C-alpha cells in the first residue's frame, strides 16, 4: 500500500492539479530539502545541488508503483512503499504532517512534500530512469500485454500464483489488495501453481486484474488506514479484509490465510484449490 490505483491517483492529482494539489508540469525547481538522509536513494545530496536548480517539470507519469517527475534533463522517481504520501503546499504553509522526509521547492514558492511516517519510501534522481525501472514487468493495463503473452509468462514460471502476481518483475503495480480481488473475480485459488493455469483461465485472470485495477482507479484507490486518503474502492472489496463476512457471489464466509507469508483473503467455495 499504496498500489497501482493509489499511485495513479497521486499521479493524476499532481499532473492535473486536482484533489487540492497544484499541477506540477511547467514549474521550475529552485532547490530541495532532505529531512531524512535514507529517503534519497541516489545520487548523493551534493549531486542534487548541481542537478536540480533550474530544472522544469515536463510531465508527471507512473510506472508500476513508481511516480515519476520528468524534468528537463533528469527524472525524479518516488516509491511510496508502506506509508509514503505526496502533497503540495506553498512556502510558509503550516502543513499538518510530522514526518516530512523530502521537499522539492519551486521558484514560485510552491513545494512538493514527501511525508513518510515509517521511513520506507525512497526518492531517486537520475538521467536514465531505466537504471531504476529496468527490472519491472509489463504494465497490466497496457494493451501490448495480450492474453496469449500473459499465458506464456505464466507457463514460464512454476510459482504459487499469488506470490507471482506480487512479483514486480513479473507484472508491475499489483499488491496484496488488488491481487486478492482479482483472484477472487477470476475464481482462482491463490495457491494454484502458475504453470498449471490453462489458457482460458489465464485470459480470465488478466481480464479480472484489469477490471479491479480500472475500478480502483475510477474510485481514487482504496483508503483502508490512516496512510492513504480520499479513496472509495474499499467500499467495494469482494474479499480483501472481509474475513468472516459473506462472499458477494455465493454467500460463503470469507477466509483469511497466509500465502508466502502474506495475509490472503479467499472464498473457499468460489476459489477451490
């Protein structure tokens, strides 16, 4: 958390200036403030002193769970991890956050604030974003990922499907919430071996992944704790976090189990092993 729909929502807000954010494209960087040294994964702070001043925000994009600011000559990447949050403010604003780790300051006095209570989030600045993103798998919503290609990728691995879908090198952007939701929608048990999934079921799974992600984006993601604000998708969960409650399809009580040490929610009737 946040997963692809939540990061996509951050991206949209910062690109378009919605949900109380300033639109970032066109703003020119004046400097930065680093409040927690480990937040900056690379380069060294002294390098940022040379790179950032005068850079213009050209675009705000997303790749997997990474939010990307394309600058004139560099790319700044944020990974929010467990508790990262991005908000905009102006200098002098009394922003009600106690865990600010990094600030990007613009010439007009506006700033992008990275708040992260658990300190797991990271920031990169690089002339080549491929240095950070090269190991990511395909985007699940990209039309170039066809059902045939997805099936072929499943056949090339012999792993438990829940764990494989969480592997960002296999497919980018999925986390615990949307994986559980997609597997339930597709009727696949999370402990199924990936190479045993037939072509038709693989197509259904890819369609389910796209459906839950698209609905999550349309509802501004899911707000399930104090970290992420403003989402509504939690009101439409099929199984995630609903242990003991009835399955929306068959009425069987949802069960919680561990798969690869990750809490996993299933309907034992709809997702038979």
